[in-house]
C-alpha cells in the first residue's frame, strides 16, 4: 500500500541514510513538517557493522537506519520509500517528483542522497565489497589487523592507502595493477615501511569456500592475501537536481565527483542544502550524521529568517491581506478551542 503523503512540506529530505535522518530528526524537533524520501540503497549495506560511531560501535547498518526512522517518526516526521526522479522550481519553493508518480511540494530541500562506489572491473571485487574487499582503514582496519593485506592501485590515493593500512598490519603488499609504478619518493616510502611492490595487472581474486585467499595476476601468479583494499571512484547521486542547474563536479582529491556546498551545507542554488557523502565522499557515518544536523540547523534558520521578513512586512501594513488572514485564522482557532 502506497503511503499517503501531504501536498507540501517545509522540507523534503532526499536520502534516508545517517545524514538525511539526522537532518530530519533535527528539523522535526524544530517543529518543521518534514518528509524523508528513502531510496533504500545505503552505501554501507554490505558491511557487517558500523565502526567508529560512539555508543553504537558495531551496530548493523540496517538496525541503525531502522532506529533513525523510528526517531524521526516519533517527532512527527514522515519517512517514505521511494526514489526522486526530479526536483524543479515551483512558485517560491520546489516540486519533488518521485519515480512512482507521486509528487510533493517543499519550501526547502536537504539533499543527502549519498554516492555510488564504482569499483575496478576485476572479477570478485564487487562480490566481496564490504566483506574482505575494503577501502577505509578507520571503518575496517581493526577487523583485518595483523592479516595479509593487498592494496590494488586504482587512483592517486592508493599509495596513501597502503601507508595507512600499514598501521594495522606489518604484512601489506602494493599491487600496481594498471597504474604506473610508484614514483621515486613513493617507492622510498613504501620500502621504508616494508611494503613490497608487485607489478602486473590483477586478473581476479581467488576465492575458496567463500573466503578470499589471494590475488591472481594476469601472468598466473597467485599472491596470498586475506583482504584486498581498493580506492573506488565515488560518484554523487544527484542526477535529479539537473533541472535546478545543480550538478556534481570533480572532487579536488581526484576520487570522483561530489556536490559542492559550504560548511553549513548550503549549495549554490538558493533553498537547497546538501550533507553527507553526496558532498563529502570521505565522511564516515558519524561525520555524515553531524553534517546532516548542521545543515538542518542552517536550513531552519533560513526558514525562520524568511518567516520573520514576512511577519515584519505584515506588521508594517496592519490592514494588508496577509494580516487580515492571520486575524481570521486566530479568531477561527479561538472559537475552535472555546476561547
């Protein structure tokens, strides 16, 4: 059964991950009408747990989101399953069209739609992603500590990844894969940390009884590894914003694309805020949640400023249509409550 939506909301939050739900919770507690549109495809879904999140260490990603949705609803916010097809300008706000045909209006938008990890075309990588194919040492380093780790070079930060994972294990091997060999400075750094460099393209991962056992090279060599690290190309989910003139741009770190926003989450399009991985690809769950809260507070302040400007204008014109409407609404409300 399709959930019944209101015609309009103060804020529509596009994305139901940590950033979106934290933002929605803040807005609902600020007594705003809020709708969260959740496409149900969280980036960390394959992971066995969320790590580094204070007081929630190891919680399953699905459980964290389930709790978050319940908290938002507990304050009157609404969460619906769906995917946004397009967001467009409408009067002094926005029209949000969902792919299932539903549509709503919003005074403001909070975009927390996250990103998509594009992995190298190596057989086995996608199937093992989030299990023993990893990218973030702070998310998964402890789980593979003291194991044999292989870092497959996929981008400009791959050497940096190898040096980071060396903190968790003495047994780290760097595979150049399709990239050039490390330059002189990088080679010296890897050698100094005892990280051997293996040339040649990686052909596939070797899996035995649902366990990663090694990296198979194009020439047939098999290098034993317990875990593999890659740097995915991280692409912002933001195609639905095209009609507003808001498009992802190349991330300055060369890791993919993101949606630019200022420290409060404000984008270059008035009325649109962004938070979480859609604007900061490296943000972990805690940072994404904090960014959602920060953006929600800034967004609410923007709404308060708009409402105050309108109230001041009405106050200066006591016999305006707006003031008459307010008086009529007040009288009707008083009668309803027997005043």
